[in-house]
């Protein structure tokens, strides 16, 4: 908690006679004011990284090849060695630093310098790699330079567990898959294997919240790319996302579990929104081929998931509703919207009844997406565009009003008195 | 232990960069030389100099339907292999194209990799991009007008690297 806020609150407690002044001081002393200087360093790293990358790709015109290269390699080495030196100096002073390093650690200036230099060195490595590809006019037909960069990031992280480095390398890996799809319309299996076996290892064992969500979003993006690029029929996305959801259910770590489940639910929900639009298009329906193999594998996994959830926690069985495919029946979009609607209403009610914030958020977000979908479906063409936004805003007001009223009722009881 | 590992990883990075540079530097000895012909442009930007660079279009960019082994059209940006064959004048022309890997059988043949772009229905060809269409510092080989049909001599290295070593006017 923020120290200033705590002091304010604490003074109220002193006035109310809950605690004494001394106790307040004692409590406040336990909270060290956060050193925000790491933010400056973080931004410095980003700015320098961007600067270097832009500089590399501008023509340094007359500078000959090998001297350009030596400048880059020497700067990279200096950065790495400086980073190594600073980083070790900090862990020399502080014995407890063996535990994984968080970015938000105060009073560890040299450690912060160490981190930023090593990360910059890593950026320089990638920049040098792309510099030589550019200098020697190399055309590549898969993402091998990115793969090298990603592997180096993983190796570096295995020596120095720097979160920033990991996130950066993870983003490079995800980006390389996106690039592979855009530039070569290929799903790169090697990138995926590195992602699953290399990065997932650390995500699983370190279990940091920031890793979890980046990884889950990255996985979802790769599922989308695999579907679009490699698979003929779009609906395999449902199956792959169900696998991801099941992985989340099975995984023993709670934070990771949540990341997997939330991200897979959100992506299937957005997917359903698009699906409901597309299933009304003639050209889309013409290309649609119903593959029996899809129903067989989906059926097996779905029933497995149902039995598993029935045994584990029945209250979340509703999630599986989203993974039922409807596209093969007439007026499928109505059923899709209906399933989205049931899902969101269920979570809204359960969330408010159990006063469980996460569940309420699922309910609210899904309800908003669902309402928007319906709105665009049925009103976009008949209504004037400005009216669309006006009515959309109005609708949100009404929803928030009803939700707020309901929240008060649950909080204060029917009579308006606080329970 | 940690220190040694760290230095090993740094060494590894320098070795990777050194190895790639070494491979790219020796293209003059190991590269495969081919000559390809440009077309007179049907779009103003081609064949023109921009800061000494030149954007051209080759006849190997446009591949007729009967030269393909696949069901067409392909997805935008799909990697394809194009088998080139040397004609009597020493210029390489398209023999056939495929998404499956093709091997060159003799010295007169060469396999070039490219990405599929689009199908031109009016003129009936499939456009393939090779990445060779942008010639850097083309002005070192002389001055050319957009309407000139040129023979471009290119060294192709193993790692997808290329180097333009000469540009001559056709018929000269």
C-alpha cells in the first residue's frame, strides 16, 4: 500500500482510538517508501534500445562494413561486461539476493544498472544480427534470425534471472511467430517448440504474475496464427483453445491456472463475437466445410473436460458452454449469441452473490462484449451511425445503473441498511 | 560457475556473429552466379533511381500458369521454389515453380526461393517476389533509363544472401 495513503488512514484510526500514535509510527516504519528511480532506468533502456535499432537500419552511408560491425560488437561486449560487474557487485553486498530478482526492488541501484546493461547488451546482440543481415543483403524465408535471438535470451536468463530480460525475450519469440505468419504465411514450429519447452519451463517454475499473463496471451496468439495459417477451417480454434483451457484447469499452480483460464475464456469469447458476424455472410458459409474429425476430437476432449470439472468445481461448468460449436446448424449465430449471453449472465449473478471480484469482472466484461455484439448485429444497418454511439452509450449507462443498484442491494440489504 | 557460464554465452554470441559474417564475406568465392533480365516497367517506380538505388522487375517475377505444379492461386507470401534454366544467351529463365522443394539437376539450372504474391487475371501470370528487386547503389554500374531492358548479374549465396555484381544493357 502507498505510504501516504496509509498515514492518512492511520490518522483516522488514531482519532477513532483504534491504535495509538506510537503504534501508527511503528506500522508506518514497516513500509519503506518505494524508490521509483528504477522507472527512469527502465525508460532509459527502452529509449536507448529503440534508438540503437533505428540507427542500425538507417544507412550509416559511408562507414565500411567491418568497422560498423566492430563498433556494434565492442559496444555489446562492454554492455555485457558492465552489466555483469554491476549486477555482481550488488549481490556481493546483499547475501539474500540469491532469490529471483524483481524489478521493483528499492535500494539496489547497482543491481538496476546491472539489469539494464545486460538487457541493453541483449538488444545490441539482436541489432547486430539484423545489421549484418542488412549489410550483406540476406533474404530469409523463415524467421531464423529471430530464433537465434530468442534462444540467446533464454540462455542469458538461465544464468541471470532478470525478469525484464525474460519478458523481452518472450515478446521477441511471440513477435517472431507473428512475423512468420505475416511475411511467409507459415506457422513456425521451431518457434512454438522453443516457446513451449524453453519459455514455459521458466514460466512454470518461477510463477511470476507478469510472466504468466504474457505467456498465456502469447499462447493464445500462436493458437490463432496456427488456425489461420495452417488449418483450413477456422473452427479448429475452438478445439485448440479448449486444450489451453484444460491445461489451465489441470496445472497445479494457482496464478498460472488463472492466467490460462482467463485468457482462453476471453479469446474464445472474442472469437465467438467474430464468428457470429461471419456466419451471416454468404461467402463465408460457402467456404465452410464440416470436418467430422473436428467433432470427434472436440467431443472427446470436451467430455473429458466436463467430467474433470464436474469432479473439481461444478460452479464453473458454464465455461464449457463457450466451447460448444454451433456453426453447423441453421441460424447458428443466434445460438452463439445466446450461449454468450447465458455465460455472462451466469457470471454476473454468481459474481454478485459470492462477492467475488474476479467473477464479477468476468461477468461484466463478457456482458458488455455480448451486448455490443447483439447491438452491432441488429442495429448497425438500420440505425444512423451517430445514433449507434449515442444509444450504445445510453445502453452502458443503463447497465451500469442496474448493476450498481444490485450491488447496493446485496451490500446493504433490501431495506437500505448496512448489513 | 555462473561467471564462466555468462562469459561462455557472451562468447557464443560473438561466435554466431563472427560465423555469419565469415559466411557472408566469402560469397565472392562460393556464390552461384546467375544473369537475369529486367522488364521495361509498366509502373513508373520500376527502373528508376532513388538515391542511387533502383527498383526493377524481372521476367522471372511473372510466371505463367502452366509452369506451376500447384493448385493456384496460393496464399499471399507463401514461400515457393522456382527452377531457373539458362538459355542460349546465358540468361536464366523460369522452367517451373512449386511450393515443394526442387533440386537443380545440372549447372544450367538454378533454384531460387521467393514468395508468392498475386495472380494477375488480365495478363494471366502469377507474380513471385524474390527480394532481388531492390538493387542498392545501382548507380555504380552506370546510368540507365527506365525503358532499358537490363541484364543483372547476381551472386547468390547459400544463406539466402545476394550480391549484384553487374548491370548491362540488353543488346549491347
